[in-house]
């Protein structure tokens, strides 16, 4: 790396127009040497091409890091174990990627002795929050530069700036949407998706086929979990990242994993986003279903609250918090018996769990059966019900039905007599 004696900045670099324009822009505006930093979270880009482009664009150095396994083992799987799905829809792929990218940028800043970090997020999204909060938590001394928040260039202006600075703009047609990808999901927003009434057009999707074009015969997949983590697909032991990539492929081919979500952003606006997360959808479904066997009623109930808090922590950029550590301690303990197998049927855009089993299953056929071998104590039911209903019976006699009153729901007039 050639030394210019200037201070350095680590720039989260994607190779696209905005982050490319940032390379000369930051040099000019802030008099800093730019080190382009690209993290591979399985987004499927050609990283060597991106690295070379960064150097041609004027970066003093360009680094790429393969963080796919880190991403899955330390971010995606904890979220899956926790059941974290934002607003019951979004499996959080983008939101999970940001704190990891930011953490790796901080590490790089330390290695290079950089004084600043920079990213290409806009001023109205969640991603800026996730980046900035992570930087300010892990490295409060680093200056944060977010050029898109500052420069107020529109697309034609950015193109003009690029032309002036000799930055190549890809000949391939740029997407009419704003996209973010990693192996856990594809996020697509803006363009015609901004009208929540309009059905997303076919070109909004990249990973899944339309349900109507999916094969006419179903496919079954089996997923093995150990203590809440997926460990095998169709009986084959696999690491997390390849398991997710494979399941994306299988699910996508059946049109599974499309999510159309009008979500509540942290910055106070509603936005319409189209997600694709075949593996995310299937794994959450399968995992939750295994929990129906392995968790007690109270543990499962309580966990739904934890899942919601966990999703909020991720969505709102608070990954590196003590509260997150506390919640994960609960999740890890809560998941210790969530081991077993789930069978999922994929057909025409839908995934359905059709079977589940576990060595720790709390399901007892002897207690559940209506057939021969029933061990449930039917006589005990009678006494149990008398005591269970005693409070309500007492209240009815002394309050609700006293003096021959009928039972009404406030505000609803029931059927009138006579
Ligand atoms: N709305 C999602 C989130 O906040 C995804 C944002 C990703 N960016 C995009 N250009 N679609 O996590």
C-alpha cells in the first residue's frame, strides 16, 4: 500500500455507483486515504472484480473478507434459535448483516490505524442506524462518514461526478429497485414497490419463481436440529452456510420464501419491502414446529415475548448490547432440548411442516391416544375441572349472573328476549 501520509478511512464498498463515487469524494472532501472494504456474506458478487474496481477508482488499498460462516454461526443461527422475525414477517437478513460488517470494519480500522469509517447508507433507512450504533459502541473514537447523507446528489449528478472522475459505470442495466443481499435473504424496495396496493412485478424477485410456475409435484425436505441449530439437510450433515444456500435453492425452485411486508422502520416511516428468504422461512417454520414437541407450554409461551424483543434488538441496531447477551442466555438454555427432525413439504409457493420427531419430545402417545393403551386418568379430570372452574363459578353467582342477569360483552348487545 502506497503511503501518502494522510489519515485513512475504511469504506464499506459494494462496487456500485454510490460507493464508487465515494472513493474520490471522500478523498477530496475529507483529505483521507480510502481503504475499500468488502465483506462476503454470500451475496453472490464477484469479489475480486469489486476489489480491482476499488483500486482503479482510487482506493489506496482494497480488502475482501469471507465472513459467511461467521455470519451464519454468530448472527443468523442465534436469531433463528430465538425465533426472531420482525413484525411476524421479516427474517432480518439485512439487519443481521450490518452489525457484523460494522464490527469487521472496526477491526480493519484498528489494523490499518484508520481514523474514520464510512458507509453508503441513506439518511432515512435503518441501515445507517445499525452501522452507526455499532461503530459508536465498539469504537467511539472513530469518525463516521456517511456521504449519501451529506452530499445530496441525485442519480444523474452522481453519474456526472463518476464520469468526471473516470469511474466506470457498469454497462449492465442497474436494477430499478434498491437491493440488499446476503445468503440469508434478498431485500428489495423502492421503484414501483412504493405503492403498497400494487402487486410486486416479476422483476422484483430474484431468488424464487412464482408459485404458479412452480413444479406440479411436491418436494419434501428433512431438517435436523441440535439444541435449536440446523445441522443436517435431508440426512446429510452440513455447515450452516452451505445448508442455507442449498435450502434457498430448493425452496426458491418451489416459489417458497416470498414476503411482501409494509414495515415500521425505526426512523418513523412505514415502508414496503419485498423479501425473499426461502431458507429463512423454511427454517423458522421447521424450528418452531420442533419446539412444539420439545418445549413445555410455559417455556414456549414466554419465548414468544423473547422472540419479539430479540427481533427488535436486531432490527433496531442494538446487537452489541448487554440486553442482547441476557436474552441470548435465556435462548441458549431454552433451546437445550430442541433436538430432532422436521419434515417439510414444498409445493406451489408454500412450505408446510408435515412431520416432526425428537428424542426429547414431550408428546406422549400413551397420554394423548383415544385408542387402546390410554393412560390418561379420566377420573382425575372430574375433580380437576371442579377446582379449575371454581373461581369463575363463584364470580358468576356473586356478581355476573346475580339476580337473573344475562351475560353480556360490554358494547355488544346480545340477542334480546321476547
Ligand atoms: N428494510 C429492511 C431492513 O431495514 C431492508 C433494508 C435493505 N435495503 C434495501 N435497499 N432494500 O432491514
